[in-house]
C-alpha cells in the first residue's frame, strides 16, 4: 500500500501540482519567475558554488535523460568494460561536482549575514532537498556500482510506465532503499518546484539569441579630457562638439 502511494499516486499528484502552480505563478506573478540572484552581494563566493553546481547538475540530468530515451544504447555501450568504467567514473565525478557546489552554496548562505537576510524558508527547504538528493545519488554511485546499467533495466521501465499511464512498481520494489529514497525525494523537489526559485529554469532567455542589437549613444563628446586617475571631466577639447544637444547632459540615449 505504501509503495503504491509513493510510486503511483504521489508522482502524479506532484506533477499536477507543479504544472498548476507554475502556470498560475507565471500568469499572475510573472516578475517572480527569476532565480533572484544574490550575485551582487557576494560574487566571488557564489562563483565557487554556482559553477560546479550548474555544470554538475546539467551533466547528471543529461545522463538520466539519455538513459530514459536510449536504454538499449546505454546497455550496448556498457558491454565493453572500459567504456563502462569511463561512464561510471564520469557520472561519479559529476555527482561530486554537484555535492561540492551545493555544500558551498549552503555554507555561503549560512556564513554571510547579507545572504541570510534575503533567504526565505522556501530557499532553505529547496537547498536541503537538493543536498539530500545529491547525497543519495553520490552514495548510490559509490556503494551500488554499475548504476548506469541497472538504472536502465530497473528504474527506467518504472518511469516509462508512469508516462504511459500504466504504472508498474514491480521493478521499483527490488531496488535498494537508498535508491527508493532518491526517487521519492525527486518527487518532493517536483512538489515544491512551482513555489520556489527553481521556476527560473522554465524561462531560459533564448530570445536573446535573435533579438535586435541595442545601440547606446552618449550625448557628451567622448574626446573630453579627463584628469588622470579620476573620473572628473575637464573642459572639452577645442574641436569637440556634442552630438545630441536636446538630451539631458551626461545621460545616455538608447535606441535599436
């Protein structure tokens, strides 16, 4: 009964919740669709946590997705021991990158008073869930070897059965407890998705790739002489003429 709830009812419930809340938030509170970055508060410390976290999690999620889409190809690839070792080592390295990144981000929020002042209870919940998820994943990679093979033979059939609306928990029942916790914790992350900063993943600014360029024109003459070591402007050169007289002095004019 418990497995039916955790691996059948619960996943469908959290997916519906995530979709409804995410869409509602986008329509009614679109300006909150952001990661609300605190980079301007502490850029250097954020770098050492954010970079390994993002590169690691993108690699891990890509590996999980490829396993779901091409399970037979993964099994064929793992048929050669050397390739299996390389794939397992790569997965573990990416998981460790995630672990280092998330721990660094948590320590940053704990140690910095400025970061703590802008940290919400939902931020704490998400960080803890991510830490648990990554920790369970790294633990599985270390103590339950060849996960890339048993993942596509045991976990993937269950996940595919959810997508086809014919859930089958038989294969999940044979998985170790730590793997089951890993799956359930993923559902918990999906449940809080629409309420947290994680929604920023849904609004990747791809339109920046094709939007018109922006031209910035200053109304002051760029040939003005400035005092060395200061930003103070002296009298303009004799041959300098302001290009945009109507604009307010020293203010930029934006055009496309």
